[in-house]
C-alpha cells in the first residue's frame, strides 16, 4: 500500500511517497481504507520537528482521516465492515481527563497517522461518521472540530446570551463559528482579509474586525461587546495575540488557548488574568466521548464543514504549502482514494 512518510524533520520536503506492506488487523483491531485526510497547523510543525523535539522517523503524518472499514480482527464489536468512520486524535483517550500515557497515542506524531491508503486502528479509536457527511467532510472533524466543540460547549457551556470572539478563519475558528451560532451566541471574528470576513458573515458572524486595518482590535472588540468584553475567546494565535485576547474578554470570562500561530516565545502579563478573574484554559483536542457528543449535534443540525480546497493524493506537498501560506478559509483536505 502507498503511504507518505516524513523521513526527517526537514519540513515539507521530507514528505516521501513509499510502499509499505498492507497489515492485517489483529484482535480488537480494524483495517480502514482511507478516503480523505485533512491538514491542521500541527502537521506543519510536526514536519519541522518543533511539535515534538524527540520525534522518531520515519513517520506517517496527519491526525485527521476518514474512510471505510474493510476488515476486522477477532473480537471486534464496535464497528463492522462497511462502516464509515473517522479516527480519533488520541487513540487511547476514550473519556474523562487526558493522562500523560494517553498523550502518547496521538496520531501523526506519537504513533503513525492517517496519510496512507490503509491504516490499522483499534476498534475503540474510531467514531461513526454522520450520514450526511462525505468522507472529505468527515476527515475535517477529528482535530479542529473536536477542539472547537471541547472549548465552547464541553468546557465553555456556550449559550444564547454569550458573545464569542474568534481569531482568524482557519479550521478551528470556522467550526467554532458554526457551533456558536447553533447555540444562539453572538460571534465576533477577526481576519486581515476583507474577503474572508465577508465569507464569515455569510456563515453567520455578527461582527467582523480587520486586525490589519485595526491593530488595536481588542479595543474594537470591547466596543462591539457593549463595552463589557466578550464571554469566550477562541485563542489560536499564542503569545502574539494572547495579551489582546485578555483585554477583550469580560471580567469572569473564558479564554481557550488552542494554538500558537503567532508564536510562543513572548512574555504575557498575567495581571489581567488575575484582576479580571479570567478562566484561561488549555484545550488539547478532546476524547472520543466528546467527539461522539459533537457528532450528535452535527447530525441533528446537518452541519456541513467548510472545506476551502481539496488536493489529490499525489499533491500532498502542495497541500501542505497551501496551508502554510495561510490562504485558506476553513479546512484543507487531501483526497486519498477516488
């Protein structure tokens, strides 16, 4: 079978298409024919070795993938041949709090990931896809969608009385926009692109802020939230934006720290967290239990993930570079099989 390997930490150029023998599922395992995968920012930093400095190579990258169960091992009862499934980000995190041991089961870094024609997974490490989603749409869910749901719904208890601030228009932020609107919340979203902000308004964003035109965007967000601050911030920027997010959130509000797109080396003044009684929470994707709860809502409301562009299996490096360019709106997908 054909798989992509990262053969070193040399970045996108280290991605190579190779042949590996097709494995057979053992007891409790399933064989999944992968139809599509989707990219996250994490995949870029895995490729450069900055995600995990002790990363072992060669590695099949990418945490997100969806496909069809084509064989099952002895004792498998959760799924059957023909089921449409997606893998969960942490293969061993089924429910409850994440443990250090479970953290080692992350697809595409701790263990081989989904950028392959076939993968072997444990039966406990998958969820059934909502019927209305294609494989390409289903492949977008495991990291970005679960992260957004975990932050806003599982931990954030978002409601119709809330105002949510979203930074940028990547996968996590656009899923958070969709989930916030399902729950009736007001959404403010930022971008440096007027075109992307217009698309966000089409998806239901109530207010938009161009941070390139308005460098002090936190002040504008404060004004747009009736001069009280927002209830939730989906913080994907890291230290480059966190200080402004802390200014934009209300007293007693919540900031979900998810990404480090703008960096992670600068110092952040902790006093706003103290003085405003802010809940600052780190969100590291989520469990299978969270994924399944999210899928129930996705099915109930017929949510369709926003896919910017789909690349062919032979265009993997191009897909990575497109994500790296930050030109995308929503998710970037690689179609593995026709």
